[in-house]
């Protein structure tokens, strides 16, 4: 017969909550009581379950990780992978383990994040935004389970979010180009229905208008944040004949694809067209030429997400959303001779 925490408590003559506290090394329990309970656990071979561990404190020390969206990001995504690494280290130091939720059943209409979060007794969830967010995400967001979103604006009473100030990303790029007398600017955006892509497009249009630049429709194209779409968008832009002197792509991967398309047309970067990306993924440092980009502070986002979720879990307080400032990193693709950083809003 499989033993439960209540069986161990009955054998030791203590409450189930006392057993749970001893299992979790939590609270002030007398040494004699600890010895008695631990001896019974050892003799019976009892293995505590997540629910047993959580019984006294109502905590499992588990955080659910959800890569949201019908078109969800992968575990090896160059931006979110770095964010996750810093998040993992942060919450690990705070005493949590991670449980990654699969959403492969989404297309079968079987996805229910809220029920699964409760089934696994997670203390909270980190939600990383993909594309076409499922309604099940917002059901979880509006629940009593603490949630922190990365690149997704959550509105629940126990939810908050952290992301880069996406409008400022575009503002940094256009202001830099303005200060370097570059006026003819093309833009490669993400999916039109992506909230993040919409923010970057809004910042681009606002800043272009702010400096009196002409926005040419034939120089605005859209991709999906990945390299092939950047190549196709840039190729289409160049097919119109006259081409811009600078192109700003809303992701580094699209910018790298754009560079390949420029070369395919027999043009050079940055001599003919300067290229600026967004994210500062590792590949930017090794591309040819090295890619100028707007850095999203992945370490800061990951660490903030960890501490914000911990506060939501452990404290009865409102945790405000945070927008992290971007930083322009100048490299060869915009004509810079060496790497330097430029934060125009400091």
C-alpha cells in the first residue's frame, strides 16, 4: 500500500503539517520530533509527493514555464533562451524548480493552463509570448495564480509583466540615423498582428514623423522575426528600384537575412545600405559585417521576472509592470569602426 503524509503523521503522533515542515526543512520543529519523523520515513521508504510537500505551506516551490501561442517560440530561441537562463538562475537561488508546460495539445482544443497549473500545484507561472496567444493564457492571467509575462501584457490582479520599451527601441534607431544625416530609411517589421511588432512599428512611425522623414510604403515590409522572412522582405524592397540608405529590421534574425538579400543583389553593407537589427543576439558579434543592433537587456529582464514573480508569490502586494530601457550597440553594419554602445536617453 502506498503511504501518504497522513499515514506518516499518524505513525509519529504528529500533524500532517508538521511532517510537511520537516520534509521541507521549514519552520522551528524540535529535534526529537524531527528525529522520530525522519526515522519513520526512512524505515517505511516513504517518498513525499509534490502535494505532500505543499500541504503545510501551500507551496510546492514549483514555477510553471509556458511558451504561449499557436506559433510558440522554441526553447533554443536566441533571445528568450538567454532570458530563461537568467530567470532560472534567479528563481533557483530563491528556492524554486521549473516545470515546462507543453502546448502541443492546443490544436486539439485540449489546452487548459489554469487546470494544469492547479494540478501541479505550481506557485506561479512565467509566460513567454509567442504569436497568436491562446485564450487559455488570459484565463490563467485573470486567475489567483501569480503570473509574470515576458513580451506579453498581463492585466490580472495577481499578474504583471516585464519587457523592453519597444517604442523606444525604434526611437533610438531613428534618432541615431537622424544625427548621422541619414534620411532614406526602410523598415522590416514583424507580423502585423504581433503586439510587440505593433509597438516597434508605432515607435518607427512616430519617430519618422517627429524628424520630418518621408515614410515610403515601398520601403516598409513585414516578416515573422526569422531570417528567411528578413531576406524575402529585403529582396522585395530592392525590387522596387530605388533603395534606402539604411534599413531597420525589428529583429536581428531578420536583419541578418536582409544583409544576405542585399549581397544577393550585388550591393554592399554598409557602403550601399546600412543595416540595424534589434535584440543583440550572440550571432551579431560574428556576422559579416558585425551587426549594429538595439540591445534588449536579457539578463535584466530574466532577473527582474524572477524577483517579480517571487514577490507575487510571497507578498500580498501589487507588483508594477516594468519597461526596460534599450541600448543601441554600434558595429560595422552601420559604418561604425568598432563596437560601442549608445543610449540616447541617458
